[in-house]
C-alpha cells in the first residue's frame, strides 16, 4: 500500500486566516481525495484531485473556500481559506492503491 | 453507490468474536462491499472487501449473504485495540471517479 505523509499534523489558527495542508505520497497515483471530519462525525468528501486538471468538488464545497493544487502525481495541497470556527475539523487526504484506499493520518485544525 | 445501514454502536468482550452487521439491500451486481475502521485520532484503515464470496484475511472475515443484501464483518478474537468506528461501504470499482463515501459507521467498544 502507498504511504502518505500529511503535514501539519495539527494547527491552531486565527479566524480569517488560511492554512495549507500538504499530502505527499511515496508512489505515483492518479487520483487523490480530500476529506473533512467534523467533531464526532463521519468523513465527508470535499473533492477529488487529478493531476493536470482542476479538482472536482462535492456538493457544498467550493473552490474559493477550499482551493486544491495537484502539481504532480505524488503531491497535493488543500487550503482552507478565510477560516471560521466552523472549519475546525480533521482534514485527511486519501489515495487508491492495491485493494483499497490509504489515508493520511490527518490534520487536526482548530480555528479560534 | 448503494446506501448502507449499520447499528450506531456495539459492545464486545475482549477475546470474544465481534460480529458487525451491515445492510445494503439496494446493492447492484457489480458493487463490492468494503470495510474500513478508524481508531481514534487516526486515518481510516482498510480491513477487507468482497463481492459475493466470503473473504478472510489476517484481520477479519467477511460474510456476505447469498442475496448480497447484507454482510457481517467478523473479528474472531477482539482485543482492546480493536475499539474503533467500523465503516461498511458499498461501491463499484469504476463508479463516480473512484471516490469512497462514508456513512456513520458502528462504534465498537471492546471491554475487558
């Protein structure tokens, strides 16, 4: 299975600022996925990031709020823009590999 | 993808088998049943998947009913480290751009 390195592991940010989360994979992958997990909730898919094209966002998520970059087949970033306390969540990236999906360890974001 | 229904929580005694049910009555012929689990503060971890035959690996067994409308994940000898949220997900291999959609899952508590 692919190994994912996600940074930062946690952060505390001021409202109105932006945070960029990085996801590095140890092998080339076609699709990368970004999820949000709000406190006590299940995972919600934010978007699918393909290399060389714009990300595809799920209903309720927009590019202005969650811009995504995918410069190559091993790396992606998710930015949480103009943050509010409601953005406090765990953000995870994921890739498809082998017989299943592999997930990063997540970024725990607290907005104050 | 077909919708799944799982009990919100279950308890299991340490050393006993944990049997986690999942209903997926609208599953179609080309959709697989996947199981993932999420231990607190970690990213989800792949457990097992199957199409119609029962499957077993080093982590668990998956029993799928003959009509494929339900399945059971079996952890044969549950340990305290198996305490986690378990997600049953149904998806086709080439559906919707490959994304994985999570339901609410079952919170399994393994007690001494």
